[in-house]
C-alpha cells in the first residue's frame, strides 16, 4: 500500500512527509526498514492493538502500515519531459493513491513558484500535467484500436470509450469523474492505469490560525472543497508546520500539545486513517502472547486470501478460521468467556473478513 505525495514546489510536501515519517518511526516493532530517503513507512494508529496487548500480556505490537513516497520535482511542463518530469510521472503511476498538497497559507518569506497563493490554479497546474500524460496513453491506445475496430464489435466499443474518456480529459476533467456505461467499460478503464483515475486526497496546507474551524473561513480551502467535490476527491485540512513540531515531541508532550489546541489526535493520524479508508482497506487482527498484530486487507477479502497475507501456506492449506470480533471479545472480557457464550465462530472459505475480526487460522501444511 503506497501513497504518493505530490504538489508544486514550496507548498509543504517535505514538511508533511518528514513529520509523517518521523511519527511513523516511533514504532520500533515495524518489520520493514526504509530503503529510500523518499520512502517512509507510517504505521496506522489503532487503539485496539494496545488494549489487546494488555489482555495478552504481550510487548510486541505490530500495527498496520502505509508507505508514503515523496514525489518531488513536478513543475510545469513535466509531461513534456522537463525537469524530472517523466520519472516523476512514472513514480506516480506506481502508487495506489495520491496525496496532493496544496498551499493555502500566506507567508511572505516563502516564495510561491507562481507569485501568489491560489490553490485552485496550483491544483490545475499539477492536474494538467497528469492529464497530458493520460492523454498520451489514450492516444496511443486509440491508434492501436482504430484498425481493429473496423471489423470487430468489441474493439469498436472500446474505441468509443477511449474517445469519450479523451474528450472528458480534454475538458480538464480527471478520469476519476468519468462514468463508464457498463462493467466491461469499467474494466477497460481500470486497465489503462490512468494517473487521474487514482484516488486523491487534497491536503490543504493552512496556517495554524485556520485550524480552529478546519479551514472553513479560508477562501482557498473553500475552493479546494468545491473542486474536490466535482472531481470525486477528498479534502484534508492540515498545518504541516504544526505537524512537524508535533512529530518532534514525545508521547506525553504530544498529548498536552494537542489538548492545548483542542484536538484529539494529530492531523497526521487523521490523514493516515483517512487514506486507509479512502483505499477501502480494513484491518483484521491476530492476538496472542508472542504478538498482537494488525493485517491490512481490502474490504471484501475472503478468509483464505486474508490468511495468505500472513503466509502463502495459510492460504493454500486453509481449513477454517476461528473468529471473534473485537467488540465481542471486549464485551466478554476474555477469549474463554467469549467461547462459552458461543461468540467464537468457525468460518469457512467463503467468509468475508470484517474489520476488527480477531482470527486464528487452521490450516494443513
Ligand atoms: P516542498 O517544496 O513542497 O517540499 O515544500 P517544503 O516542505 O520544503 O516547504 C517550503 C517552505 O514552506 C519551508 O520553509 C517550510 O518550512 C514552509 N512551510 C511548510 N508548511 C508550512 C505551513 O504550514 N506554514 C508556514 N508558514 N510555512 C510552511
């Protein structure tokens, strides 16, 4: 699970990225290490893990994690190969979702590449590069399909789709806001792996003062909200500078700092949860004395495939899953009590795993 952070220069990308990865570095038990300075692993906050950790007397807690990639270097003309343009676009093609940082704060000390603060113009500058890149893909595909379409009905249908998507993008719209006519078209559309079809969260980077009302009185933020709604994206209001300060603090100080600001959790924690949600991800849990751990799956995943996240043997030899939901376990107090009440269920290969299911897999080796 990988998220790419994009945005114009000087909007606060690195500030946000650094605070994200610093916050993430707190979890010493995280099994991955950072390979690339532009890639950071961030753990997904989940209070349930701490509760289970106490219940099972374990010190080893492994939270779910998301990878963030700082994709710097997007400038006007990137799709024409200027700067690190092409490499940048290739990096974006690999991510599951995009966090697009937009500058909504005024600060005369920090130069804006286009002179003044105008979040909507900034978004359009970046999106235009993505759109150009997508148009190239569509045009190549159209050129290939045209010939076949002459005596092939399916190809003719696809050609129609390609031309409609192209027209949509030419109006500066994102592929995200395009509606396919049927499932077949939808599958084709997904196969093009268009940049503007990826889920997007706009991180509206505001001044500290704007945090009180979540940016509601900031005109730039309002414009971002309107745009996001039209294009089917999410908005997230953050003050990167404050997040960086928070990331420097230890847990106790952090709690006090947030209380002072009247906040329950840091903006980053909210951002991480929002990304998780946006991608349709949920966590199932495994709990025991050796470790308590969260495993990331897509909503709708069935038990054997969920087991496969732990080990491919678990999926291949899957027999059944012994499951108690986190809430049921909490209500009963112990696993034994939950079992006595019949709340520990045996589920088979067609069971769709739910968020917060605590699972023990039974399998043949
Ligand atoms: P990037 O080029 O998008 O990665 O931008 P940086 O993260 O390097 O930020 C550019 C400058 O803006 C730095 O001097 C940051 O300290 C500053 N900056 C970032 N976020 C904020 C913010 O929320 N408020 C203010 N006033 N400055 C910020």
